C-alpha cells in the first residue's frame, strides 16, 4: 500500500467497490440515473464500501461515491431532487458520518498536499440565471459549519445542480 499517493492508497482499500458515476447516481425510488457517465475513473461506490464494512443494523448514512483526480478527492452525493426538496437532516448526517469514515480510512495516509472536495449533485433547478449566480457561493444544508466542526477537512464544498458539474468538469460525461 502506497501511503504517499492518494489514488494508490485508496485503490488498495476500495478495489472491491470500483464503480461508475452512472451506477453510483442511481435513484432506486424513481428508477433513474442522475448521471450517465461510465468512463470517468477511478470512481468508487462508497455506499457499497460502508455496507461491506459496517453492521447492517447500525449502517451509517454515507455519500454515494468517491472520485480521485490528480491529488484531489471528490466525495460525491447524488440527489435526484431539486435542492429545495432535499432533506437537510439527512444531508448533514451523510456529511458527518461519511466524513468520519473517510478520515478513518485516511488515518495512515501520509502525504498532506492533497485537496478534498465534498460535492452534492442535485437535479437542475428551474430558476432564472440571476438567482443561480447568487446561490453559487453558498453551501447549503449548513455543510460549511459542519466542515468547520470536523476540523476543516474539505477544501471546498459544492452543493450545485448537475449542469454546474457538466459545465465546470469537462471530463465528466453526465
């Protein structure tokens, strides 16, 4: 296990949970994929990791996926809902317990020049462009405050509609 390169370090731990953004964005309730990307790699199914490593009766809430870029880790939660319809209590729970699990996974990881991002990807809103631009810099669900409580683990928190990710991450094929 390489304890200096983020991708190698986590690939060892998460190898059995390799996946795609398409699979990890699947909404069982509505039988719908929020993202159709099957080529971006490496993506790991974090829900699958949690299910395999925690007791089912006490299964913690967790985000859907981890994507590892060049010295960047994206912790991703897909919500097939508009932002206003997302349960903030559930989102805070996923953020807190998922971050705690991730920090535990990384406790033996040595290199510290990586960046960590928490991304909530939700259904596109039907709002005018002025409102979209106003809400851009405001993380929803009090996640910025929770991040502070967790020691400022994440360098940036995105709580944005799917189109934002399509526009700002050109390699993403959602």
